[in-house]
C-alpha cells in the first residue's frame, strides 16, 4: 500500500467547489444594466466569422488548415492564369421546308 502525505483527506482528493451566488451585490440594482437580450451579438458574430465545413473525404486529403489554404490559393492562381475559351457565335442554318 502507498503511503499518503500527512494531512490528506483519504475519502476525497477533490477540491470543494464554491457555491455560486446568483444575487447581485447590494450596491448594484438590476435596472442599472438595461434589459437582457438573448443572442444580442449573434448576428454580428455570424457575419464576422467565415467557417467552412469540409466533407470527411475532403478533410482526409489534407493534414491541416494550412495545406487546405495552399491548395485553394494554387487553384485560384491557376484559374486566373488559365486561358479561357473564346465563345464563337453559333451558326444557324436556314431551315428548309420540305415539300411533302
């Protein structure tokens, strides 16, 4: 059996959690803080974040975020430098009517 250091509670090694107080201090009043609004900043957070979720098979192809970014930047560069096909006007043939 292992020896325990002196003054150790054998029954529980966990620290006691402090009891949370839900009450405001007497010098504060709830009205001083204005109305509580749920999700007040949710739209701002959503607009400022740019999270992309990859399919699992795509995520397996890349070891980390830097590799994904490098691949995408290379694809963007390639797309900008690639020759784009020139659209030629389509030829329309005059419809001939069949005598019948």
